[in-house]
C-alpha cells in the first residue's frame, strides 16, 4: 500500500488558509510597488517571515506547503517564486547537507536571510549556418 499522503483537493479550511486575509491583501498591495521599483521586495518576505513560513521545507506537511505556495503566488507571483526557491533550497540542505550546514541555514534564515536555488542552463551550442 502506498504510504504517500493522498492529495485532497478540498482539505479542511485550517489546511487551506495558511496566510491570513490581511497578509494576502498586504502581499497583493505590495506587488504593485515592488514591480514598479518603488518598494523593496523584502517587505513581502517579512510578511512570510511573520507568518512563520521561512523555516518550512515541505517535508512535514507537503500539502500545507503546496497550499501556502498557491496562496502566496496568487497574491504576489514574484514573492511566490522566491519563496518556492527558498523552500527548495532549505529542503535540499536538510536532505543532502550536514547537520552543521542545516543549522547554519536555520541561523541565516532567523537573521533575515533568504535562500535560493540556481540552476544554470547547459552551454548552448552554436548551430552553424547552412551555406547554399
């Protein structure tokens, strides 16, 4: 029997509402100013920090993390993408890093840090022009 959590498209309200209505509204409002370059995105990251989401890596409650990502992305796509990278980086550190690295990541996050994942594209080969 498969022990993976079963996806429930209609989970209880407590699992769907990860961010408060006021936090979602603040993220939506901040998106306009951030996209215009009038405000730093750090204010939106602080909203996630205040909601207790910065130490979450999806391992304990993957459906909760998925619902949080949907809520964040719906309110502010740029912040949702940053948080997704942060969650992925934290998960990778916890899976493949040492205990000291995981503890260091936790310290960085508690001090206001934001983690990320960078995946460079392979070198793009030049396609020679055909000469007719």
